[in-house]
């Protein structure tokens, strides 16, 4: 039977590259996002199943898993790719925006991971992947909330990997240490040059490689960086 991948926080960029690659590999793909209308073209291209979900709300997370289970059963791979950030001088940060950043970047990752783990443990196998960032390992000036959320997500992944790997669940965290290219019109690519950005299709190939790892040599974390960088 075909494997099923659920991508939470789906959109353009990395999520789209993951969906295309997984579909090409013969996997059934479910895409979850707060606004599924933006996924129409990707759903048509990949044959994906779109599910509306605010991952920071536990009831909606349970509903999302229920919808995927009714269609295809428990996912074999769940990728948490949602994120939100607020920037600004530390003393000027809006506490509500800080809370929202941490809630979406960290807490929602916990909700999705817990929902996936409960189901996968009953089956005895599965994989749960988290998309991190440069902020997962280093806090930048005027970006404290994002660092708080991404540090939390990394700690969650590390703890889960130690607890769940012996029970057949592969947990991995990907530090995307640089900007992900958005096409030729991306002003960052023009500034940093051809080798200054990470290509989303190449990132996706690394996710697939880790997913296919033999359990005798599982990675819990992979750091991906552009060949040339200026930061």
C-alpha cells in the first residue's frame, strides 16, 4: 500500500517542493493549512488532499488527523512546516504578537507531533519531521520571538527523538540555515547571488533521504546551508 505524507503549514516554497517530490515517489500527500484556497494549484498538480487546520488549536489538529485517517489511514510521515514571526526592537515588541509567534512556531508543533505520535506508536512505526531555521540555533537581534519559538521546536524534536526512536518513530529536525529561494524575482537572490540561497527542491530531497534512512543510522538533526553566504 502507498505511503502517506501529511505536510502541516503547507504553502508555496518548501512545502510545494516536498509535495511534488513525495507524489513523484508514489506517496499519497495531504496538505494542511489555515487557508486551503491557496493550495488549489498544488492540489491539482499532485493529487493531494487538502485539509483546513489552524495547527495552534488542539481541536482542529485532532480534526485534521481524523480527516486524513478516514481517507488514507494514519500518515507514515508528518512534516511540521508552519511558522510565524514578529520582528522589532526588543522593548517595542507587542506581547500578543510574541505569544502568537511562540504559539505557532513552537506550541503548534507540539500539538501536531503529539497527535502524530499517539497514532504512530499504536502502529509501531512512522516519522515526524520539523522544519527549523537559523533561529533554531542562534538568536538574531530584533528577532527574539522567532528564536524563542524555534529553540523550543528544536528542543521538542531532540527530546522526542530520544524517547520515541526506540519505539519505532523516526523524529528529525532540519535546520534551514539560510534563505529559501523563491524564484528569479526574489530580491534576496539578486543580492546574495546564485549560490547564496537554498533551492527548495534540493531541501526536499534531503527530507526524503532522511525519511528513507535505515533505523540503524537515523539522523535526528540535519543542517542545510547555502554554498555561499554573507551572514
